[in-house]
């Protein structure tokens, strides 16, 4: 990897404590550190993030600049987010942003500016494993390895995650002890461009409600709903329909605008598409894995059958809840992130 001490490092500074401590630790270690804030979406939060990052950069004595990626973010992340919801799926924009924006377009721009690596405040370990860049599940309470599930080997080779060896409390203590201004700033919300709810965002984006029918698994009409994007697979609360049994959203049909309800929701099997092999090559991934069907979900024991580069079937040992088409499922083996993929079918 060369002599990192001589390398020029860009720290993606969000204005939060994690990326601020990352910048502090790298400067203390002797790196040539520059802070960069990605301007992704026009909002009060985005402006505040820039101000906070500038204040931190001044406090720790590093240069800071802003990279405007609003156009790229709109076309790659926001359009994807809107299209997935209107297609009856449940998106994860943070995974797409990491792949296409932060460690995609932004990384490419930074490399062209002479930076050798990009550092972030993610709680995710990147290690060398059998001549491969592997992502290892963080042993601390906070683990964000899930969000790296679609990154390539080349992208992983350029990333530094300095805070992954610490707990969140330890990171805040480092910030406080070293007078970093944002040491007590609260954690950011999950989706940076959503201020209130995703439904409000979609309405403001121009997506209108199109009512349709709630149906049972035999096709019988149970009632009316006010638009498919207001519901997600697995949802139980807020259906505003009175039925005799506990009922879940099982399927959303974006063509007929019908939502299928069922009292049997747990998934026994899922099909993944658009797979990405992370810590292991495809041929070296074992049959028995632990699967997370969304960020922070409890790992479920399962068997995986990889059919080809773009499709796999996962069979759960026990029926698993909260499985939504459009979300990313990730597979772990020995605490390493083996692969990620988009949930296409749920059975």
C-alpha cells in the first residue's frame, strides 16, 4: 500500500462527531489531511453540516473544501429512491449513495485532485484477507458494514475507517478531550434528504396518491388504500382497515395498484439479484451464512445457493420477518461481509 504517512488523504466530513474525530486522528498520526464536505441536497441540514465541518477543520488545523454533487445525487440517489417507492419496493438510498456517490463519483474526483485515499466516519473495518480487501463486522455496539455491501475491491482499497476500532462513547470522549466543537452533536438521521417522512418528500416531489384495493391472497377485495407508496411489505400498523386477524402487507402490485394483505407474512425464502461479492470470491462463499435483510436486523441462519453472478436463492432456517423487496440483504460468514444483493422475490 506504500507509505501512507506521505499520502494526501481526504476526509469526508459530514459535520458530525465520527468524521470529525477521523480527521483529528489522521492529522495526529501525521497524514496530510484535507476535509471535504459533499454538498448533496439543498437543505438547512446540508448548510449546517458545511458550517460545522468548517468549524471543526479550523479547530484541528486542516484545510476544508466543499464538493458540489447535487446534480449527481439527484440523478443517482433521489431518482432511484422515488422510482423504487412508486414501483412498490422499499429502497435503501444510503447503500446506493455509498456505491455511486461517496465512493463512486466523489472518490473519482478526489483521486483526480491528487488524493490517494478517502477516510470516513463509518464504523466498518476494512482488512486484508487472502489478498482481498474484506469488510469485517465491527465488534463494537455500532456496526455499519452493511452499508459497504455493494462496494468493489477497487473502492474498498481506497477507504480508511479510523473510528471503527472505537465505541461511539469512546469517539465522543476523544472529541471532548481534544476540544472538537461537535463532540456532543446528536447523530444524524438515516436519510439525509428526508426532513419529516418519506411520504411528505414524495408528495413534494410531485408523486400523487393513486387509490387502489386491499385484497386477500385469493384476490377478494378487503377495502381501499390511498396509494401504494404509503405502504411497505411487512407493514402492520397504519393500514386503516379493520380485519379479524393480525394482518400484514404481503405484496404490492405497482401495475394494478393492489396491495395483498395476509396473516402469514414471515419469509421462508428470498431471491437476490444484482449481487456483489465483497470479502470472498463467488466460488469461495460457503453454503451456510448469516443473513441481515436490512440494516441492523438480527442475523438469521440460512443456506445460500448462488445460481450465477446476478442471482442467488436464500433459504432461512427459521421464518424471517421484515423482508422487503428492494432492500439489500447481506450475507456474513465468520463475521466477514461475504456478499450483498437486492431482494427481488420473497416467498
